[in-house]
């Protein structure tokens, strides 16, 4: 089989590690995120790319550590949507020091780190989480910071090679002399609006001034670390310190003069370490017409995705597309098609008919080195669950009855056998399906609409109502839907589907939908009928039974 994208990256990482570390080394794969707001599905691609490569390398017999770096020592750059505007006063301060906007967590950073970490637990991602605020303040990076400050001129020269020439008041020599690859967080106001005035290498002492509050201060790196390296130096420093062998990033980091290009130079020339293997990943977005839920929101976050997607399916979405291929996750009607695609794959695997690429993708989706990933034990069609939940207004007994018939089970299905799919279907109906896409059910028989139907459709409806009693299950109702239009035309049940017959069947279906739903489309008719109950269906389709008291839906 032609190597897939995960295998191709893993091959490169293996060659790199054998060359720079040897056969028995531990491979370090890294990802990094900033908790500056809700971590979204695009950010998630970085973690999933690293995770999948790490899992492939483990399967090949390597010891692998996936380090997830949290850049919580970064400054707040802007106030995200949904955060009080008053938080603009914290711009320039480290995320780990800013209070939680909603007063629940210890800090702003804690909120988004905790929310993300808890939300992705069902995906079974083994990784070591490192908070940069802790690493810097505990002194893990101090020797590297000193190294960068001692070679600040060389770092400036590397950066200058990739900078666009702009009009500058200072000469290159003046800018080089004033350059420091380290930003101090002011000890008075907490912001990084500071300028280093002097660095004494012998004592590792820094003198600085703050433009925001006019404070002047000094401290020694031997005693504490009150700042951090600028991003284009911080990233390669981290590679060197953790001996990172592989780390991907967004495509914007791959352009000439980007962070990775510069970082390759700095990690080798300043920190004297090999550059890690790299892969660019493309955009992941959210699409689909959905209702705006005040309780859930419409953020394209892993938590929201996992509220409507089985964990194995969400993993599969990242697996089946190459890292450089963008894709969207449809939170609207496209979600039903996605479940159908997954169920088709499950059937192919069960029947031994899946090709090797699909089989590998499936296995990566359902299993990690931490164990099995959650997915429904019984794959009842997602569209059946959503339509039944919609029509019955969440009647679990009705849903289980119809699901049992759908799978032709002898014993009634239990809710646990349908989880987490059942909960996903309920969440989608309640939180994402717009009101105008929900199934409307007429309260009573519509005589005016019935009178406008053709004779063939009225005759077909009479036959349908007459046979409902003996055909009250999914298979029998499905057979009726296609047999009755043939019967009305004097055709045998096994008559081939001609264009004329297909048109007659469509007209029959539209008549049923119009009388029941007030529309010419809706959920699959057998599912719709079973969800409503016999008496309710008869009351809406049969003029003679229109006054019958119906059972509640």
C-alpha cells in the first residue's frame, strides 16, 4: 500500500532520530497552544497531527513522549469576543496572571486550559502537558535565556536577514545594539511594555524601564525570571531544551522568513541543537446552518463537536484528510451524511471489504495506546435517531422501540447500547437544529388539502390506512410505501420501477407528508409514522377517522 500521510511523516521522524539520537532514544513530539481564548478545531489539528504520528511511532516500537506546551506565559494581545471589554486593561500581561473573566478558575489561562483538557478526554490522547509560565519561573529555561542574551547580536543578524527593509530612524548598528530577544514583565504593572536598558552577563542582571507605568527596575536571572524570550527565539529554545524531534504548525509558519525558517537557524546556530522535523497543517473550520444556542453557543470547539459527534468519528475526520488538506466539520444537515459515511465504513470493515487505507484509518480512529475510543455499540442510523427524537419530542421509549426494529433485534435495545450516539442526536436536535428545520406535525386532519389530492393519491391513502394495522413495523411500512402505488395502478408488487411509477410514488409520498407535516418532505415515512403512533397517523390520513381521539405523540 502507498504510505499514508501519517506513515510518511513518521518515516521522516524515524530517519531523523536514528541520525541524531540513535536507535534506542525516546522520540519527543511536541505541540503548542496559547490559552488566549477557546481552543478551536483548527488548533486541535496541531495536537491531532502530533498524536497520530506519535501513535504510529509507538506502534513501530519506539518510546515516544508527546509534550503539549501551553503558552500561558504569553501576553494577552486582544480581548476575545464574549469577554468583558474591561479586560482591555490586562492587555500586555501574561495570561497566567489575568483573572478568569467569569470568576470560576484561578486565572484566565486556567479556564481555557482546563476546559480544553477536560473536553478532549474522550479522544484518548496520551501527552505530557507543560505550562510555560511554570517552566520559565522555575528556572528550567534560565540557562537558555542567558545564552540568548549573550548572543543577542547574532540573533539580531539572523532575524534581520528575513526582515523586509523599512524606513528606520536608527541605523542597523544602533538597532542591533539596542536589541534584546527577551521581554520583561514589569514588576509594577505586570505588562510587557518594557525596554531592557542594560544586561550584565557576569551577574545575569537586567535593568529595564516600563513605558506604561514609567517604572524602572532591575533583577538577576540567577534569582528569578520575570519575563520570556520573544516568540521567534522562544520556539527554537524550546526545541533545544526538550530535544524535540517533531513539531507541526499552521501553514503560515512555513513561508520564507516565517517562525519556522528563522527557528531552524536559531536552534542550530545559537542553541547548537538539531532542528526538528516539521509538517504544515491546513485549516479546519465549522460549517452548516445551525441555530444559535445561548447555552451552548456556536464556537467550533472540541467540546461542541464532541457533543454531537462520537469521539471515534471526530478522530476519523482528522485522520482521513492529509495534514495539508483543509476541511470543515458540518454542524448542520451535513452531520447526518457524515454519520452515514462512518456507518458505511463500519459495515465494510465488519464484512472484510474495507481497503487497506480505510482499514488503517478506522483502526486509528477507534483505538489508541490508552485503549478503545468511545463509539456506539449498535450503529442505529443517526438520521433515524434524530428524526424520531424530533417527532416524539425526546420520547426514549419510542426511540428504543424504533431503533430495535431498525436493527431487527429480537431483544429490545438498551440506551447504553446506543451511546454516545443517542446523546449526540439529542444534543444536535436541542442545540443545533434550527426551528424551521424541525418536523412540524399537524394537530388535526386537513380536509382542504385532502380534497385537492388526485384520485390516485386518495385511493392510495385509503389502502395505506386499511393495511396499517398489520404492517406496523419498519420493514412492513417500507414495503407498503412502494407497493401501494403499484397496487393502485393494477401492477404486481414486483413490477420494475419505471419513470412513471417513480413519479407516482413521489406523488404518494408528498401527499402523506403534506397531510402529516404540512410540507412535501420530512423524515423517512416509516420512521415518522412509528414515531407518531397508529391512531395519530390514521387521524391525519383518513377522513373517516379524523374525529378519533389520538394517542399523545
